[in-house]
């Protein structure tokens, strides 16, 4: 006889998701205010998406990692 599947336990520990979303919206507003034209606005949205990567990269560089 086949074993019964055990129930799946879902753990939601995304506490920083909301903070990241607010920071991304804030960055998009900041970069959009300093943009000129349509493509400048598109570039501002892209910058808002990738700024955390540059922050982590600079932090690691300063730590010597």
C-alpha cells in the first residue's frame, strides 16, 4: 500500500519584501524626477530595479570580499 503524503508546510518569512518594495518605489520616483524624456524615464525605472545590486557590490568591495 502506498504511503500517504505528509502535508506540505509553507513558511512565509518575507519580512523585508514590503520594505524592499517601498525602497524600489522611492528609488523609481527619485530617478524619474531627474530624468529627461521618455527614454530617460525608462532608464530611471531600470536604475530603480538594479540599485540594490550596486549597493551590495560596493559594500562587498569596501569589506574586501
